[in-house]
C-alpha cells in the first residue's frame, strides 16, 4: 500500500507551522512543505519528533536551470539543502525550473532561445544528479500550469519535465506529476500517467 503525504503549507493554516506538521503526522500522513529557509526556526523541533516523517521539501533556493547564468546559484542552493534533508531524514526533494516568488510567479531568468534553454536544463539537472547520488537522495522535477497559476513557467506540460528526466537518465532525477497542473494545462491526466508513470518517484510503504 501507499502512504499518503499531506502539505503543511496548505492545511491547518490557523496553526503555527510546527503544530501543523505535528497534526498531519498524528493523522497518519507523511508531511511535505516548501522552502526550508522560511521554516528554519522549526526544523530542529520537527527533526527531533520521531512521530514525524518528512516526505519532501523544496531542494533548491535560487537561480534556475533554464539559463546558463542561473545554473551555479541553482546548484549552490541544492547543495545547501542537502544537510537539511539529512537532518530531517528526508530522501526526496522538489525541483522546478528555478526561483519563484511567494505567489508562485517566475522570477528567474529564462534563456531567450529554446535550444539554449533546454541544453542548460539538461546540463544543470545532470549536475544535480551527481549531488543526489553522493547524498543518497532523489530529486523530483515538477511541471506547473501557465493558464491559471504560473504564467511564463517553462515546463507547463508533463511531457516537458518527463523528457528532461529521460534525457538526464538518472534514477536520482524523477518526475513529479502534479495532476492539478496537468488537468488545467492539458486535461488528460489519465493519458499522462499511462505515458510517463514509470518515471514517477513512488515508494511502496509496507
């Protein structure tokens, strides 16, 4: 069977963050959240509670993968996030194309030419894969819809993120298939799962 994960950024918002995480864990969920620097004061409390299992959090801080000038900052953020993952016992980290603001809007550079954009993404994700292998973690790359929530996001179709994952060819870089974003952008979630389900980073919890 699969154990469900719940996002502490969207549930029990009337509670302080650490209390949200504890409440979700008490309800039987694995817990995910977004940017760890904004939760830094809570991390020790969360890490020290054996009843809490963190399933994933955002594993980069700045920069981007879709412009060569943003690649080093992106890698630095990934590297800085790894000790946090180790402290929390977390083996999965979220990735997107780069830095987003508090409202999920793109604030990172995007290379003008598509070829340069995709080559940069491939090279940067290959570097991330090396970090992941050394740290024994998995990064999952997400697509986001541009029709409602994230205009200008460069990977707005499942296929975009999936093809990058395939190109990198590492078991440490997998696909985060968000059915909400897929439905809004493409309207064919079932077909996307059929096409790319093998790329998902799912774990069977016994």
